[in-house]
């Protein structure tokens, strides 16, 4: 006996409701009556024989099996969207929307130079740039591509392509260096400091000497803590503290003599800039060309290369 094929429309509607967070919001986006959408979700749960989401006046909450079921529904939706746009592959003419996530520093220094070039090359592609230093969940937030600086990316649901090393160096203004002689990491204990925000609450420099491989850990208390690297850069130029930043943030200030590299023989832990996207069988042409563009062009902007 042949089994009845499932109604894939219900899978699509379930994914849209989960993404929107409520039946009302999804119905508005889809342009269909709320009662019809609610009925289709009920039909889906009856077909599956399990409850996929809890409904209340405060919104929707997926059950554990609902979360697992959603991953497969999203794969079906992605495959359907890719199939719908197969003509784009043949024509090599990408179009449509891309949601790109980036930290502030990369957006303000690199993407601001690259995205206008990309948009000029592909006039039918629209980019929604989400700038945040908070890690995003690509699946839950509907992100197509994310840029991240980490030693490594650990997620079986994501593809991570290393782009370049992203080292941090210590910098200080000439006026600060004239006040505090800094020839060894231990000299940093007497200096004021500026820092990015670390959720661990542990503020320290983990040094390794590039020649002797000696390691040293120096704790510090920052006068200014922020996720905005540009603010840290300006505060360092004003002589308010020592700061650890990527070279591409302060390269201009160093070249103009506003900041100086300190303790160059002592290295801080190396980060790696990754381009990350969900593990899907088929990427839409617009997403694919942006990935290829960033993989090619971002390393060319790195002053360390």
C-alpha cells in the first residue's frame, strides 16, 4: 500500500510561523487569514501525531520535537526557494534578498568599502546588513551569511570558511608612553587600560613571547569598557589607556603617529576571521555570489597580508 504524500505547504507555513513568532504576524506576512493559517497548523500536528508548538496569548513556543521538526522544514523551504530560482543559475544573474551579519569593527572598516562595489556589480540583489557584536543564531534569526572572529567555529549545522588571521596588538599614545615606560608586560600593571567587553568578566592579557615561547598572564582593570572599537581607538589616541585592537582598526592612527605599537615581541592569542553560513544543500545564487565575493575581497583589505 502506497503511503500518502505529506502536504508540503503545511511544512512551509509551519516554518514561517516559527520564524515570525506568532500566527498573526505570519498571516500578515503571508497575506492569508489568521483562521486559515491556524487550521493548517492544526492539520499538520494531527498528521504528525505530536504537538509541535504551544500557543498562548503571549505567543508561540516550540516543543522539543517542534525544534527538531523545524530544521527539516527550513531545509525544505530552502530547497524550494533554490528550485524556484534555478533560472538564475542558468542565467548567472543573481537577484533577491540577503541577510548579512557582521561585527561593528568589520562593518565600519571593511564592509563599508566592499558592499557598494558588490551592489554595483549585482543591481538586483538587496542586502540587509545586521551590525552587532552579539553572536547571532543564523537559523533562528534567518541570517544567510555571518562574519565572525573566533579561534574556531564549532557547529555541525554551519559551514565556516576561514578568511584571514585576525591578530590583536597592544597600542598606546606617545603621551602615555612618555608617562609610563613600558618595556615588559609586567610594566602594564601600573598603566590605565581600555578594553572590549568580555562576558566572562575576566580582563587579562595572555602573552606569548614570539622567540622564547615564554607565556605570561597579566590581569588589568579597564577604565573604559565597550563593544565599540572606534571608541576605544579614540580614547587611546587621547592618552586614556593602553588598548588591544586589531591592526586594521588602528593602522591609520599608527601611520600618522597618533598611536604606537607596544611590546611587539609579545603576542596575544590569535583570532581568525570566518565567513559562516548554514549547512544547506543548495544556496541561492545571490547568497553564493556574495560568499565568493567576500572570500576573495576581504583578505585583500587586510593590512597584515
